[in-house]
């Protein structure tokens, strides 16, 4: 028979919030035993309808309050939920401050916990000696800490090398649905709606924020158009840099070239990938922050679309240079322009990269393989009935 411990997943980011971490957590939860999985996530005014459609329990709470320590409210919520649901294992996303709560729960209720790190939490937790001490304590008390890339794991080990045996990697994986091509009629309707007929399509899906390089694309687009005048850039996403993007589009008179669609729900993204010839996201390091891995690169690969990716953090684990796409230094502008235009111009090479990208996703980036690393902690594997014979 199969058995899984009653598991509580605590996360600061969860759908319908858009982002790589939110999607990672949702995909992780949906590939565990749904009857034994419970989510504790922040309140979201748009979450009611989304939560109703899920087959696992979701609790939405306001995590923090105005008193110090601000996370004490979250501690009480976790304590109450663990007692009510008879929780046997806690999965922690965001090592600080959620890790504090897990350490306390292990001491009070003997509930083990596993940490999952996505990048920004490690940057935050290594900014001072005090936080490094807290980080070390959380990891020491955990069963394991899983990073979403080797790059992030290496960053952690440069600070705390003595905890290497506690670390491992569970890569994010695109939804299996991305591997299945949409109906041709649906694509034709979307292509007509966006006036893409006869155009080359460059797609970007990203939060419009620092380190994502969306403004770099806007500035380089006039040079790209000189070599590829029949190009349309489809941009999907929202964020604090949105006003700047709109200003840059107007400044360079790109209104007829750019289709800025803003926020698109994650379950509606697939068709846009399949409309694209290439996927472009020029990530770059920003004040110590780097890309953890980049789920959007894996999603485009699953759709058979090669990527031009900015070199940052774990991006080179998501996009294999000259095999599934091209990895570039964002600050070498002419190199970036050449990479994009040459990939658009060379149909055979583009298709070859796209095929390799999709094959790599099928072979390596699936949740069944990745989550098998949790078997020993969650008792996911088959349990053999043993009879204790006493003579």
C-alpha cells in the first residue's frame, strides 16, 4: 500500500499570484497526495474562485502583524493548523522568516520540516552575520534543504560550506500540459486577434521588474527591427516597471510592433508560447540578486520554443547554450541583437534547438522524477507489510 504523511506546505507566494515561486509551489502540491496535502498561503482577494477549483485544502491567512516579531501571528496560525489537521511533516518555502516557525514547531510538536529555497530568500538571509546564524540554525534543524538550481546551491555553500550534506536540488518543472500542442483553430484565432499573420513572433513572459531585463529588450528593439523588420514582440506580465516600459515603447515609436498584453493567467499562457518563434528574456544580476532558474525558460522549452536568455544565476541550467537556446551577456548589446536576429533568420537551426529543448524537458524536468527525492521524508514509496513473528 502507499502512504504519505499529512503534510503542511507554508508559502508566501501562491496562485492566483503570478510568478515562478507561486507556480513551483502549486505544481509541487498538485503532484503529492491531494488528500494529505494542505496549503497555508497569504490572503488574496482574487483567490476565492481559484481555491474552489483545487483538490487539496487551502487556508488563506494574513501572516504578519505590526508588532515585533511580525511573524508571531504566523506561528500561532501554524500551531493551530498543525493541531487541527494532525500534521506530520512541514514543507517550508522561503527559509526566513518561515523557517523560524518550523524550528519552533519541531521543538513544540516534534514535527519535522524540509526547506525549499528559491533565491531571494538566500540573498536576504546572508546579508548579515546575525541572519547567517539564524539561517544556519534553521538548516541544521531541518531534514533537508532543496534549492531550485545548482547555482543557488553553490551560493549557499559559499557562505555555509559545512552544511553541504544537508543540501540537494529539486528543479521546477513545467506543467505537463505545455508539452501538448493546442488546437490549430485556437491558435489561428489568437494569431488573428493579435494581428500576427505573416509575422515573426518574439515572446517575453515575465514580471516587469529589476533584473528581468525587459527594459533592455525595449531599448534594443529598434536595432533588432533593422535586421528583422517583420517582427512582432508579444510581452506578457506586470510589475513596478510597467510605466517605464510603456514610456520606452512610446519613445521609440514601437506601438505597432509591441503587443503588450499585461497580466495573463498562468493556465492561459500555453497558446502564446505556441504562437512564438523564439522566447526572449534578458535576465541579469541586480544588486546581488540573480535568477534562481527561470520557470518560463522551461515552459517555452516544453512548447518546443528556443530561448535567448540573459546570463544570471541558474539560467544556464534552464537554457543549454547552442543546444536548447542561446545564453548571452545582456550588457554586450550587439551580441544580444545578433543572437536574436540570427536565430529568427535561421529556421532550421531554430527548429533544431526547439526540438532539443522539448526532448530535454521530457527527459529531465518532470515532477515524478524530481519529487522522488522526497520519498524518504514523506513516505511516498510503497510500504511493505512486515509481520513480526515471535517464537
